[in-house]
């Protein structure tokens, strides 16, 4: 028996929460997907596999048999869950991109706009080495502000974002356009 496509698995398990965190916003809750062992395994494998199979990543320095990235960076908070699992599966380290005030050592910061406010992300200055290839992971791509800020932090410390991978993309909000020229992989577009 063949498994259903990953986008169908995610769509069947994820829960839409209307008017959260404020009226007019539909929050895509992926925690039920993460709690389902089989679905979570498939999501992690699909994220790692999408980068391996993308010829555009090879243009950024990946050689034959190379995974295309040296470290996985996850954006707080659900991105941490995904990035940790993808890094473990790929045999790399994981780097946290945190909300302001959470990192204790020298760091760089970036402010960004959300669909419902503003926020700041931070990255330790020594968490990504100059020239190190980074797979940036988060749960949802909406307006692209969070991932744009995270990619900017990686690049500010000298890292190379080889790809950005998300579980869900909300194309009506234009995030993919905002992330150009970065390669963006999405498992489920809604």
C-alpha cells in the first residue's frame, strides 16, 4: 500500500483556527501533525529530501552526494521542532533563530513585520561560520517577514542560505515573492 502524498497528510491533520491571534487571521495549527509520529516522520523526510532533490541547491556549492547544507537553522518556536528533527535526520547541527532577549552571547538582530504586528529576531554571531551553508526551516510561510529577517541574520554573520523549507505556504499573502532570490520549498500550499 502506498502512502498518500505529504500535502494530503498535512491537510488531513492540521487544524485551522479562525481569528487567532486576532480577528481576521486564520492560524494553521500544525501541532497535531507534529504529534502524529508517522506524519511527523514524513514531514521531516520531505523537508530534507526536497533540498537534496533540488538542482538549484547544487549551484550553491553542493557536490555529488552532498546534502546541500551544513547546518539547519530553525525559527522560534515551531521551527525549532522541525529544524532539530531535520538536522538529526541529515546528520548536521541545528541553530536557533530566537525572539529578542533570549540569546545570552553576542548576537545580531533584525526587526520585521507580521500580519498582526512587529517583532525582532536574533542570532548568535558565532552560530553560523562564514561560508557555512544553511537550510532555514519554519512551519508556515505567510507574508515572509519572519523568514526574510531570519535569512538576513544568517547572511549578516556570513552564512549562505541554500534553501528555505516550510510545511505550509499561504500564497495569497505573497511571502515567496518577498524571499526572492532564495529557493523556497513548501510541502503544502493552501
